[in-house]
């Protein structure tokens, strides 16, 4: 959670240059994955909602066809 602050303090102190760079890279990667995950979730949620609506329609049509037989 605080990797960015820790990495920045390590970079600023000069003591942990390599660990600071690594922590900053991990923080940036985690942030990008979070943004990508949100975008994918929104895209998949829309597709799932559409699929659910089509499934309900198909089920009702099938029930109607069965009631006529």
C-alpha cells in the first residue's frame, strides 16, 4: 500500500537506490494492473448483462414454444 512512499524515501536518501527503483517499478506496475483490471471488469460486466438479457429472452421464447405444443 505504501510502496510508492517507501520507494521514494529510499531513492531520496540515496541509501537504497536499487531497492527504491524496484519498489517504484512494482508500484507503477500494480497501478497499471489496477487500471487495466477496472477497464476489463467494466467491459465484461456489460457483456455479461447483455448475455443475461438474451438468455432470459431465449428462455421465454422456448417456454412459449413449449406451451403451443
